[in-house]
């Protein structure tokens, strides 16, 4: 049995190339569940996995794709049987284990979750790791006291994948959302997702001389990091929290302890990759209920395997709007 997959291979020490190839089942990695993949997606991390020096892929040839959704074809684990619809995100699949840019994938049953009721495999991939991280961030903010009457919630990198889904969910569950974007042309899109206010990136992406600014945000989902995250920390309301999800704008954090000591604010770290099974299942249930599917439809750009490498380049440059859904068949 043959199938098609996007294979990334190394050329010399500092270059990689990607091409769709025909593979056989005996080339699949070890695992107790084989899945006929239907859809996958392109996340920021996928862009890194298809680039030389991205730092995540250890050995070549490699099949990237950190997310996939599809139907179980065979399973030696009692939790899954042929015909079950499943979703995979994280666990270093697509990084150290062959991933979802393929018509077939073989993984450990512990890494899968059943497709949540109310979602199709295509919708699950429109959500993907970006959406999972967005809901985990919202849950973390709620666990630290965020409620709709506390005031505006900021979403940074709002026109990207994490930001789009966070904006749509927060607006749907009753929050006033301020959306930071560096793309003025995305303002209508963000308003259509439910943002009440657009904040221009340049208003908030440089370090302030003052460690504390006016108390503005009741909470923040941050996909950008760097100077923007530092700035947000100094603008949080007393006792409020920011959930740090991403580093699209940088990995350093040029801040001081002053906002933590004088305003009791919280910096909450979000990791979607190693989330335990029960938390993953709960997060997917929240996504199925709190993310309006008509808003999700408005975020989707459709693609096939052959164009995934160029989409990987685009996402690293911050040029992808919303979410990409890749039909692998
Ligand atoms: P996207 O590229 O889709 O979104 C990132 C957005 O950030 C861009 O669309 C852009 O939004 C903004 N942005 C890009 N470059 C800059 C910059 N230099 N300065 C300020 N803003 C910038 O990526 P994803 O949404 O998929 O991922 C976002 C981040 O979250 C990534 O760093 C990713 O690795 C991380 N992530 C982390 C997870 C976790 O488990 N912690 C899980 C998923 C993602 P705009 O044009 O609106 O300004």
C-alpha cells in the first residue's frame, strides 16, 4: 500500500528541501495506531520544521505536520478501533516523530484524542494547535479570575492563528476584545470575529521607559512575546493576568519585577504540546462549544500538500491570516 506525504530532506549542512513523495507503509514510524489522515494544517511551528536551522527536527528525511485529524485504520490499543475519528496535536509529532503532512500517520494511542462531538475533521484542523493553545490561554485566565465585567481583554498577533481563535471565542463568551494587529487591512476581518477595538501594533510594540502605565487590560492572550509582552505586563489592571502563548515577535522579555510587586499581576505560561489527556479532552470540548463555527469558517484558507512549504515560509513572516486547512487527499 502506497500513500503520499510531504518529505523534508537535508541538502548539505545548511539547506533543506521539501517535496511530495510516494511512500510505503513499512516506512511509517513505530506506533500502535495507524490513521488515514484527512486534514492537517500549517502552524508557526510547522514553518520552523520545514526550514533549515529551525531547531526542532532532529533527523532527516522527515515528514512534518504537528497536527492531523482523520480515521483510525488499524489499532492494537483497546481505546481505538478502525473507523474512529481522531485528532492529534503536539507530543513532538511532526518534530521528532513523523507527522501529519501525509495520507497516513502512525502514532502512540496516548497522543490521540477522539474527535469531539459537533466538529468535523476539517473543523478540527481549522482549530489545530493554534486553537488548542488559544483555549488553554483563556482557561488559564479564567482560572486566575478573569470575568467579562472586569474590562477589556487584549489579544496580540490577533490576525494570526492563535489570535483569530482567541478573539472569536472571547467575543462569543461575552468579553470586550481589543485586537492588536500590524496589518491595518485586517481590521474588518478582526471586527467580523468580534473584536470591539483594533490596536495598531506600533502603539504597543516598543519598550516603555515607565515600568507601570495606566491600568488598561483585564487580561491578555499574547501570541507575540518580546517587547509587546513586556509592555502589556505594565498595562495590566491590578491583579490581572497575561497568558504567554507565543514568540512571533521575539523570545526575550525586557521587563522588570515592578508590575508583579506593585500590581500583583500574573504571567501565565501556556504549553499545548505536553498537556495531559483529560485537560486536552476538556479543552477540545470547550472549543466545540465556545468557538462559533461560522466565525471559524471565515478564518479558513484551503490548501493542498504541494503548497504547504510556501505557506510555511509565509507564516514565519506573519503573512498568513487566520487558519490554513490542508486536504491531504
Ligand atoms: P501566526 O503566524 O498565524 O500568527 C502570529 C501573528 O503574530 C501574526 O499573524 C502577526 O499578527 C503577529 N506578528 C508576527 N510577527 C510579529 C512581530 N514581529 N511583531 C509583532 N507581531 C507579530 O502564528 P500562530 O498564531 O500559529 O502562532 C503564534 C505564536 O504562538 C507562535 O510563536 C507559535 O509558535 C506560538 N504557539 C505556541 C503554542 C503553545 O503551546 N505555547 C501553540 C501554538 C502556537 P498581526 O498581523 O495581526 O499583527
